[in-house]
């Protein structure tokens, strides 16, 4: 077993850390958060410095990168500028779906733009009546000659209005099997017939999320991504890596929360001593450090398994369940260690705490992770 990173990974992460400290300092991220503004300049800096090219095929301007390396990138983004980690993680699923299933024309249009700094393609799965039960979606795609016409409503569609495209999931009204009548499309967000309503969230203030109303939105039929009515298995193909990426960004945030807590515990004096000298505080800090170590080990193991081509069907769900909860606990502990200051809007731990809470819901809730992992564990036990 070798826990070391490669020399290339060491260099990459070191240069990314320097880049983030320069282009996405905490003061800027705090200001953007307060103003609910998307981090356009830091995102462009990631593109300008080759970070967005990682894992994209070379013919579209990309650079080969394995999943472990992408995981390290997400973790680092999460630590220095969590919104960038969130945006990058959301993009991983749509961009990989396009790499894997998109036509040459779609790939040329989307991937080169992403490498140069376009926002990720937004993902349009969830609808008001179809959340955890995503296959209950009702948005339709009706073929009309060389075109297709979309109707329906998407819910919680992050980045939808500011991205160039939505990867839209629709149902074939004729299909009887809910999983075998879903298709995936590339929908330009300037298509007539789209209306966006921004949602007011507890966290993720720099990463906007929308309700999208779709009324007779017409695009060429060649905007189909992959095969007609194969959208569900196509979508599932990259969910595991999206969840891993969200976990990695969460681990980064938990590391930032621990750093802030350690520094504060050494500085803050009460009853004549730094609060870190009290064992009760040391215990909280030690528990935070153990959770961070466990989370990190878990994401690296899942990334390594994926790089080896191994199935992570239940591991990725257990990892998401564990990491999302542990990261919430660590950021909550950071608020506790900082006392009243932790609850004030001018320190970042409140932001980490608010932003991380979504990780137990987005990308599949805790309960759905149990539902994925449990049956798989039982199935494995029956086989062995
Ligand atoms: C900020 C934000 C950003 C998002 N971004 C996107 C995006 O970009 N694209 C997109 O398509 N979606 C997005 N989502 C949607 C997200 O994936 C869903 O919110 C999530 O899957 C849960 O669906 P729901 O909110 O409808 O909750 P529900 O499915 O209604 O669940 C409510 C509760 O019931 C539980 N539950 C449901 N079914 C079961 C079951 N069978 N067993 C046990 N418990 C169950 C859930 O775990 C949860 O606790 C986003 C959501 C948020 C809040």
C-alpha cells in the first residue's frame, strides 16, 4: 500500500494552492458570497491555468488525468474556495456524460469552451414531483421532423441561467418502463421558451440554483446526447464520480474548518488561558482531525478503485453517506469552537457550515445512499 502522491500530483496541487491563494483569496470569496455573485474571475483563472483541461480529451484542448488526480483537485478547491469545488464537482457529471455519449459536433461545441472557461453544463434532472425518485420526471421531448420540442418544469437546476447549456433529461410519453423511456439532450439556455426563477437558498450563495419553466422550446434533433431512451443508464454512468467529487470538495471544506478551529483555539484566551489548553476543546479538535483523516482515506480509496476499473457501486454510496455527514459534523464543531464569533457572518466557518449542509441532500440524499448501499452489501454477502 502506497499513500504517497505522484510527483506530478504534488506539483499540480502545490501550484493550484498558489493559484487559489492569489486568485480566490478568502476576502474575495467572502465578498462574492455576501453579494451572491458567481466567482467568474476565479473560475476563469482555473481555465487560464489549465485546471479545467484536466481529464478532457486532448483533441478538445484537454490533458489526461486519472480520477485520483481529479479528486485531489476537488479537495484543494474545496479547501481554499469551496464554491469553486462545488461548481467543478457539478460539472464533472455533465462534462463526462458529454465526453462519453455526445456526438462529435456536441463534443466540439461544449468541451473546448469548458477548457477555455465556459461554465459547466447545468444538469436538469429534478422536477417538483421527481426528487429522490428522479425517474418520475415528466418533462417531455416531442420529435417534430428534424427538431425536438421540450415541455415541462425542472427544479433546483444549478447554474441553469448563467451556463450556456443544460443537460436536459426528458421522458418519452409513449414509454411504459420509466427507466427505459428517458433521454438526454443538450439544451442551449438561450433557446426561446425557457424561463428561469432563481431560488433563495440557505447556502451556496455564489452558485445560483433555478426553477426552469420549459414551454415549447425547440432545438435540432441532433442535440440528443447518446441514444434515444437510454438516458437513464447514461446518467447513472457518471453519478458515482460526481458524488466522489462532491465528497472531495466537502473534505477540503472540513480541512479548512479544522485549520480555522486550531488557529482560534491557540489564540482565544478565556479564564486566563488559550481555550485550546482545555481538554474539552482538545477532544473536539481531535475528533475533527480523525474525521478528516477518515474522510480523506475513504475518498482516496474510492478514487483508486475507480482508477483500477473496479466497481464502486456500494462503496461510493457509503463514502458519500459518511463524508457528507462527517463534513457537516466537522464544520458544526468549527462553529462551536469559535463560540459567538463562529455564528457571525464575518467569519468563514458559518459559510462552510451553511454550504456543506447541502451535501447530505444534493447528489442523492443520505437516505438514498443507504438504499443504494444496503441491498448491494446483502447481495455481496449472498454471493460469498
Ligand atoms: C441547492 C441544490 C442544488 C441542486 N442542484 C441540482 C441540479 O443542478 N440538478 C438537479 O437535477 N437537481 C439538483 N438538486 C436536486 C437534488 O438532487 C434533490 O434535492 C435531491 O435528490 C432530493 O430530492 P428532493 O429535494 O425532491 O427530496 P425528496 O426526494 O422529496 O426527499 C425528501 C426526504 O425523503 C427522503 N426519501 C425520499 N425517498 C426515500 C426513500 N425511498 N427511502 C428513504 N427516504 C426517502 C429523502 O431522503 C429526504 O430526506 C439540487 C438541490 C438543491 C437543494
